[in-house]
């Protein structure tokens, strides 16, 4: 990631200025809330994808930077709303906006960021870009709602799970890459390649996130492990394990999901079930498969520093520990 | 309202079909939540404004109907989020979505409706319309946040209040009328006239709503009076009264706003203060002024049934009892 940051250092600097500049509002409190979350050390994966894709496709000026900012605004809006939905107290080790100010500002500032993003896009007037983004945010909401519907449902299948993470995560990363392609005015083949690249990177990103929720230490991830299970989110490591688990193991997990509180001991027991049935190994293999598919998409591009950076970013996604 | 419904009966029927048709989603639960709120007997003021404005401007076919549906989707999204923000148990006498399903689906289905609305607009490809709507939803979020910032603030001025209601209510009614004008391809003068008409009708609409919260009976409004005060919303009847109130009266209201629960007796006391300082009369006069301004805007249009309907709708706004 360090090398990538150096390669696009100037764009990343413009990005921070753009975030500041585009966040115009008559209400200073909105800025306060957005700053809290935008500045809390996110990895900026989505804007970095916009920038690298645009540069790979030959964008010479900086017109992709405001779009990178817009994609980060949309991501920020979803974080604000997610934290309300999940009743999350902290994110990346920092108190969430809903913990500090309550649910109300989180809902409304999220709405502001969504609307502002559309307003900025419409004003810029590239219908293709607006279409990609509005389709992505619609899918995003559907993915989150699907996840909600499947909460604590031990019958959740791998296909259900794939549909949830494709919509809630992969489509926005896919959109980020496709926007770069649109701004770079490349042909349909390259645009499709970048869209697919983003999709597979997004799938691997979420698969890795869901694995880390079982194995990361509190200090590296900036969050407690077991959060997903406590929120009733049944992710692939557990889905795969349950498919082969004994009735006893299944009943234990079902019972757990009905309990108001999951203890550390309960969680360790679930981890044992996952390990016994290769839940982590299976998830890691799916994740690696997606990364391989992602990387293959870039074969249509000639070698360049930006191509190398995207390939490295893909590898980073599965190897990261936070 | 009965006459207006007859005049545009065919459009209103198409509207209901359009709402159904445009609400495509892979997630059936979304439809369930949206149906609950869309079908719960709203007055459809915003789509009616789109339809009447479009017809007044000479729209012959039905291409304005999907836009009327989109404006109702956006309104529905704000209702879903408002009910979370206000922690409302009922709306128009029906349980709110957040009461039935919890805050999570309300937040996410609201997000879905916002995104879907933008997606439908972008796909239809009239940049002017998308611009008007995205500006309106941005202002809407700002208005709601301003209101939140001013919660329980007895120092709220009439100017603060005007800014809040202009953004949270008037801009969307204004946008509804302006969309009709854009679709009718009228000149700038007429487009501006309809935008201003919608704005003033919107201001009067909210002023009337805020008065009704002090005087409506539970049965007609389908909600309990005093809701605003209990939520710490300081509206014009009280703002005006406080400007002339004695220190004793002011202290009583300040003290009240810090109490966890406002009793019926407290509320009656506040109403007395409002009556003593002509808070209702003053608000009614402001509301009537806006309606007069709204109606004057329509002078640029030749007489027609649609013009008459808009003028009657404006009068209905201030005279309604629910």
C-alpha cells in the first residue's frame, strides 16, 4: 500500500482537498460529523480504485479526483447508516458518530452525503457515471436489507451469502473501477474488464473481512473479533462449517444465535466448529479465487505502473491483517 | 381535493400503477415495508403537484406520471428516516415502519428508495429534472439537520425556523412543481413561477402543520397534538409567543423542554402562553401570506381547469384540518 500511495501521491493529496472543497453546506454541524468519520483513518480503498483505474486508462488531468471523493462520500454515508443499523459503538477503534451524537445525525448526515453525491454528479453531467453509481447504491441498499432479512438464520446458504456480499460490498468497488474506465474513455472490453476486476476484488475484500472477524486480534483490526456473530451475521466460515457440522454442533450454533449475549467461551466453541470443518481454509480459497479472477481481467491492459499497482492492491486485499 | 382528484383521475390511477411498476427489487421485504407506508393513506400532495403542474404546462401524454411516483418515493424515504429520527410510534394513526420492524429496515429501505429514485431519473435522462431533485434532497437533509441542531433551543428565531421549514418541506414541493414545468417545456418565466408557487405552498403547508400540532383533535389529524413540543421542536406559534412572553412564561417553557416528559397540563399551559401572545394568529397570517404569494405566481398562466385546481389546492393547504 505504501508504494501505491507514493505512485498516486499527488492525486491522493488532491483527493483530500476535493473532499474538503465539495463538502459545501450551510450547516457546520454536518461538516463536524463527516470530518469525524472521513478523517478516522479509513483505507480509502474505493477512491484509490477510482484513481488507479482512471490513470491506467490514460486520464492525464485530475478530473477523476472529484469522483474519487464522491465515491468516498457514498461509502461514508453507508458507514454512518450501517453503524445505526448495527448499533455499533466503535469503528476502527474510534467511537462511532451514533455513539457520540446519537442515531439522528447519523441517519440525516448519511442522507445529506448521498444527496450531495448525486447533486455533484448530476452537475458534472456524465450520465454513464451517474448511472453506474445510482445502480451501485441501489444494490448496496438491497444487499444490506438482504443481510438483515438473513440475520441469525442458520439456514443461510453460500449462495445467499454471495448475493449479500456482492451487493453490499462488491458493487461499489466495481463501480469505483468502472468510473475510472468511463473517465478514461476506454473501449467496452476494457471498461468491462475493470468493472469485473473491481467486483472480484470487492468479493475477496468482504470474504477477508469476514475471516478477520474470526481471527484478527483487537489491536490490529481496531475492532473486537466476533462482532459479526454477535450481530447475527452468518458469514462464509460458519456457513461452510455448518454444512458439514454434526447435529450437536448445529444445535449449539442455533441456540447461541437466540441468546441475548454471546460469551467469549461460546465464541471459542464456534471457532472450534469452524476449524473442525475447514471453514477458514474454504473461505480463504474462495477469496484467493476471486483475486486470481480479478487479476486475469487486467490482461487486456499493457504493462504500466498503474497496472502493477492494481495487481498489488488485489494481492494486498487477501493478505491484509486489518 | 375531491374535485382535483376527479380532474386528474386517470393520472392518479396511472400513478398507483407506476408506483407498483417502478418498485422493482430482488428483495420482497422491501416491497412489504414500502407498501405499508405508501399505502397508509397519504395525501399524495407532492405527486399531485407534479401532475397538475405538468398538465398546466401542456403535457399531453403521461410521461410526468413516473416522475410523480419518484417524488412520492423520495417523500416516503424521508418519512421512513424521519420516524427513526423522531422515534415516532405512529403516523396518520397507523403504526410506523420502525415500530413494526425496528429502525434497521426503516433506515435501509429509505436508502433503497432514495437510490432507486436517482437510478430511475438517471435512466430517463433529463439532467434538469435530476438536478432539481438532487438539489431538493440535499436541502431536505440540511433542513432536517438544522432542525435537529435547534432542538429544544428556546432561542430559535423566526429566521431559523423559516430556514428549517423552507429546506425540510418547501423545497420538495417546489421541486415537484418545477419538474412539471420542465416536462411541459415552458419558458423560464413560467418555470420560475411554478417553482415559486411550490415553494410558497410548501411554506404554508408546514406552517399549517405546525399550527395543527397545537390545535387538531386526535381523531382528525391521526396523531396526538403536542408531538412537536414533546420532540423539542420549537415552531412558529411558540417562537412568536416567546418573543413577547414574560420572563416567567419563558422560564416555564425552558424548564419544560428539559423535562423528560411533558404532561397534558404542561401542554395546556404552553397553549395558553401561545394564545396570550397571538402565536396562532400570527402563524396563520404568515401562512395566508405565503398562499397569496403562491397564487399570484400563477398569473402568468392563462385560465384552465389545471390552473383553477392549483389555486384551489393552495387554498386547501391553509384551510385543511388534517
